[in-house]
């Protein structure tokens, strides 16, 4: 007869062994940028809800030479139609990516990305924004990034041709065994002054993430939580508090349910009683349909509810 202390005795789902495995997987997760401390919850709450526009069309194509072309169009509830065309080409041996975009607002956006410059983990982005109808509106941006298994740091340097203003935003995140701490600061070169600062804390595993971030000079504090319950269900929440006014600044709850490998549904609601529903399904290998609905639960009998559609073609 085997001993009652035998290793054959099954361990409960929440056993120490499983906890150790989750922690070990957390060690392997990359350290996010400071702006992405709450990314999992933000994506669940904000992405793939199609009620924000009356109709949205995305066409994604890949040319024979490897260039990715994306065409986007959107019609708002005010009847205004906007769109953009973007081409992206990567020179893999040189680790260089060139992106050129044009929008219906006549904005030309050119970006050159250089990966692993001088050392592994170093990235340099050069960006030029120009509106031909407004010659003095040109702006240049230099973005620098460095990351390794324990640190993710970035610098954004902006120069405006119209006013000659030069400013920079710096952020850094450090991580150890799933725990994250980071900060951000904005600096105006002409004024020689710090224009804003933020601080954040977080913890991440493969199953859930949690964060606490203070922005706007720590005057607004937001807490977020995201969990992948199982392969089909995700849940998330975000709550904000205005320190200066001493009042809550917002609360949102969201969930995603994967109906099958090609279809999912999402729902969210905020503290003002605005609920949103979304449904997305892949019609075939290159076509995805999205449907969205927004309801004011406090005024169900009144106008103001929104319905939106989205169609994506990939080839």
C-alpha cells in the first residue's frame, strides 16, 4: 500500500507547484515600456469596439517585393469621411524599416526605423511630419529606445519648425521577477523646465497584469487589472482617481469571450452607465467583419445610441 504522503496524490489547481511555474514564466516576459504598463487592460477596454465610427474599412496588402500597404477609411457619425494610405518596407539585412503615410488631411508622415544600432536592443526612429498646404507646419521627431531583459528606456525628441520649439520626453521601466517600476518626465528646452512627470508600479505574469500609474504630475492616479481566465475568457478593469478634486475620475469594466477560433464577443460598461457590445468574426481567410453597439443604459428610451460596422480585407 502506498503511503498517504506519496507523490502520486494529485495536487490542487492552486498548488505551490503551479504558482512556481507562473512565476517562472513571468521572469521570461519582456519588460514593457512605461506607456505600456497598463497595455493589457487598456487594449481589452479600448480595442475592437466598433461603435466609435459609423463605418470603418481597412485593406491590408503585401506587394511581391515585401512592401506592406495599408489603406484605411472611416466615416464618423457627423458624416465626415477620413482616410489614409501607408506603405512600409523592411530591409532585413540592414535592420531598416521605411514607412510613408498620407492622410486625407494632407499630412505626409515619413519614418525611418533603425533596429539594433551600435548594440543589440538599441533602436532609432527618425520621423518627419509635413503638410504641403501649411509649409511652416513641418515637425521632426527623433525617438530613441533601449531594452534588455531588465530595463526598457525611451527618449522622444520633438522639434517644431513653426515655433522653433524643442522638447523631449524621457521614460524608463525596470523589472525584476515580474515586478515593474517606471517613470516619465517631459522637458522643454527653451523654458529649461520640466513640463510633466509620471510614476508607475506594476506586476505581470503570463496570466494577469496589475498596475498603478500616476499621471499629470501625479494629480490623476489610475489602477488597472487584466486577467486571462482561460483560453476563451479575458477580463479587465480600470479605475481612476483625481487627487486634486478628491473625486473618482472614472471606472470601466470589460470582458472578452472567444466563441470559436475565428469569432469573439466583447462587452464593457463604465461608471456613467454607457455600455458597449462588439462582435467580430473572420468570414474567410482574408475578410473580417466587426459589429458594434453603444447604449446609454440610463436613457434607453432616448436617441443617442450608436451602431458601427467594420470590414477588414487582408491579402
